[in-house]
């Protein structure tokens, strides 16, 4: 029997690869001769760097960059085994978790560090980038990142504008004379699962600004500044489109990537499934195993396990899912390609006990063993 495992992380408990290995151990307790393949899985958000990098024979890099408040932070990113592909989570350099709640202020938080990470990867030979946009602390339209890449985002005196959304109000002109030359050789797949435009009632400031510390007044100001920045960009780059779905992601980072680099915005899970070539492994599998920390009604809304199930069903494969917990509305998963799902919790206890990594691992192994004993008995 061939079993292919692609499970998302159980956040706070097990990484994608740790969960996959636990499932593998559970299967081999029953079917010692089974061919069990573990593939990394993530949705483009938190955990994508580790899952893809370690799961695809890559290595992790760490570089000191400018954090969202201008202080230095260490940001980890991955380089895959081809030594040409970098995996970056912008939250590592400009994430909201890097800023204390009392200090959150999108007028001053910057994406400059994201550009520094990209520059570091370019120096190390990378030309293909996968970038996750989730969890940002910023609303600067990506101008900080662009400055780090060598773009001139200039004020009336021809100097670089200041960090943060405050810099947007200072912009008078744009220049690409000093952009690092290697950038034109690079392409970017941007993991973006939101559809917000840059400005307006559904724009980056209105929808995500409050969680980043923005007041209603700030949001109105930033919207005006972003609109002017977009208009200036459109004068220089015809592809600038502030109304395109997704350009408002991460405080306008989607707009910066699409306008100033060779980038496409795509579903995070689709990027991961493509890059890991999961389809090639599933074609001749007997069973596909997936899952995540909690299966619920939201799982069917484009989350990682459903992406795996979609591929499996192209080849008429049976799909089993394991998770830390399930909700009543998780039954929707059965209508979207997951044939059966199983929570791994085996006894009543505290949340802390349930999320303990060793407990989660043992619970996963034991649950998987019993499920595959049933499968074995039905052969």
C-alpha cells in the first residue's frame, strides 16, 4: 500500500513535517511494508517557510534586517534545494507580532526589512521567490520594501521619504535609476488569499488598519495618500492598478509587488501544492492523508486540507484527515473531498495538555494506528 501524507501544521503543537512523521509512524505500526511518503503542506501563511524549506531539501537562512519600528530584527527565510528559490514570510521582517500592542501605529511601521530579506536572497543566487503576505504590521503601500530594493520614493527635495504610511504623504516623485540590477531577473509568486483593493471602503486601511493601530482619522489620511501614490505609480508604470483584487493585501504590499516587480498574486495553498508537486506523488497512491489543527466549516473555504483533497479526487483517491479538534460544522468537509476525518484527542484534559507537542505527537500516532488497523481489517 502507498500512502501520501500532506498535513498542515497543528499550530502551537506540531509542524507540518512533525505531524506527517507522527502519521507515518502510526501507519507503519500496522502496515510495516507500506510505502509512506510525507510531503510538506502550508497555506502561504505562518509556517510556510519552515514547511517548504525543510520539506524540499532546502536550508534556512537568518539575516538581520530593519524591523517594522526601525529596530533591527533577525528574520528567517528559506532557500530550496535548487539554490534558486527563496521562501519568505513578510511577517518575519514586518509582522504585527514584532510590535507590542501599545506601539502599533501604521503611520510609522515599515516594510523596509522585507526588501532587505529579498536583497539578501538575491545576493545568494535566488531569482525565484515565494512570498507570504499575512500578518503585517504595516500600511505603507510597500514603499519601504521598494526603497530597500533601490527604488527612489522621493520627497520634494529629492530625498527618500520617511518610513511608514507617513512617508506616503511626502511622495513627490518616483525613480528606478538605482534599483538593484538583478531584480529584473527575478519573479515573485505572492501568496495572497484576500481580495481587497488598495483604497476605499474595502481597502487595506479600512479593513485591516484598526488591528494595526489605526484610528478612523488615520485610515482616511492613509487612503488619500495611497490613492496619490497609486496615481503617481500609474504615470510611470502602466500596470499599476489600485482596484485589482488583492493589491490591498498586507497594507498595500500586493500593489507594490504587482506594480514594481515581476509578480503574480495567487492562492497560498495553490502555490504550495504546485511547488511541492503533490499531484505527482498522489497519482499512484492508495490513500491520501491530510488535516490541520482544527477542522471546521471554514476549512472548506480554500484551506490547505481541501486543496489536498481536490488533487486526490482528480485521481479518485480516498482521503482521510486528522486534526487536533473538530467542530460540528466540520461535516462540510465530507462534501468537499475528505471521506472521513478523526480528531486525535483521546482524553479530557486542559488545552495546554492537548497542545503539548509530545502529547499531540503520541495522540496522533495512536489515533492513526487504530484507523489503519480498521483499514487493514477491511482489506
